[in-house]
C-alpha cells in the first residue's frame, strides 16, 4: 500500500525530537528506522503509531496514542511510523499490509 511521502528520522537530533512540541502533525509521517518502541512525552496531540518489520510489513498498529504514553512494537518490529491520528483508519491499514512510500 502506497502511503505517499514520509520524512525519515536519520540524524540523532531528528530521532530525539521527532514530532514533539508540534501543535499539529496533520499530513506528517515520520519514520524511525531501527526502532522498536516510542514515547509521546512532550507531545501536544495524539498520533497513530505503526510498527513495521524488516520488509515494511505492518506488525502492530497503535491508533490515537495520547501524549505521555509509551508504546512497544512487540515481536518482529524493526521500525516505527508516526502519523496524524486517523492515518491508519483512513487507509484501512491492517497487520500484514506491506507499506511503500517515497522519502521527502
């Protein structure tokens, strides 16, 4: 499933800051490679969190994760995609779906 443009958190600073502090994350998808868990500390808005395996297949979806939460991907998780709330539902994402994207 093509999910469009994705920003990749490659630098230590980008990985540290992520989506923290933003008043809105509308239209933003941020991929954290080599990451199996995330926190939403210092976030202002809830987000959808999608965990992917090595081949970009969805292994877990955590929709509408509110600020100040910890989320773990579980078995098989290799990377994390953070997106605006409703992202997974709008695209009818399900565990096992293979995602493709372009890097912005």
